[in-house]
C-alpha cells in the first residue's frame, strides 16, 4: 500500500457503481420525460396554429372569395351595387393580413429577428393592458435561441399577469451577466402560481432547460409572482 492511499474495498466500489447506475437511470428517465413534453408541446402548438388559421384568416379568405364572385356578377349589370362589395372585400383583405401578422408574431416575432430582444420586448410591452416597467441592459445581440427563450418567457409571464394574476403593474428586468442572460418578470398580483398551473410555463421550463438554463417561479399567495430565468450565452 502506498503511503496516504488506501485502496477502495470491493463493497465501496460496488456502492459507487450502484450509485452511478442509479444516477444514469434517473437522467435517462428525465430525458425521456423531457422528450415527451417537447413532443406534446410541438403537437399542441401545431394544433393551435391550425385552429387559429381556421378561425381567423382562412374564414376571412373564404368570405372574400364569395364576395369576389358576387362582385364579378354585379360588375357588368349593376356597377353601383358592386361598390360596397368591393369595399367589403378590401376590408376583408386588410383584416386577414392583420391576423396573419399577429399569428406570425406568436410563432417568431419579426421584430425579434430584425432588431433584437430589447426592441421586441419594447413592442410587446406596448401592447399589454397594464403599466409595464421595462429595464433592458444588453450590449450586443445574443444567439437567436437565447433571444427567443427570453422573449417568450416575458410574453408568457405578461399573459399570466393580465389574465390570472389580477396585477396592477409588471416590472421586467433583462440583463446580460458574464456568460449568461438573466430575465426577471415580477407582478404585484394575487400570487399562487406554480409551474404545474399551466402548460405555458411548463413549456418554457423545457425550452430553457433544453438550452442549459434554469427557470424559477416565486409566487407566495397575495404577494405577487416573480418568474426568473438564467440562460447561458456561451460568451463572457
């Protein structure tokens, strides 16, 4: 035996191997659960997009096609009667385009791709029916997947604050620290939110953990809700 070194016993090695095998099994189970949730989230998002298209732009375009058929029939024999039909068709086109733009924002906001996280969040906050205090400190663009995760975290937290929290104001902080992006959304609502209370937050956990980050929800009853995420940026 070398001085200062005692070889591990067979029992100790067996215990260590058992621990490692148990840890590996747990990680495999976590990975299977994560993949299952991702598959469910993708399927749910696909159904949402299909439903939104069917209920919105698709219905308007069907109505527009009928209006154009009627317009064609009226043009030759009754031009005056064709005028309101043409006006309605033009309005239907504008409404369909607006709905398509809104739908595309939910998939991946154009402002996020073109101008970055700070600009996209500013536009998002302008559309919220609550006072929102936005503080963004970023010195550069981040990886698209990191910016998207930060954007959708804020979007989901704002939606929850408006729909469920009975909040009167929301504070948002987005800052870049060495090697990570920290996003925090705090409201002054009723609290009581949990990761299990909605598929939106659960989906965010999978998105953020899939990037190597973590998400915390602090929501004591009657003391508001704070959602905080840390995402690795891969650079210091």
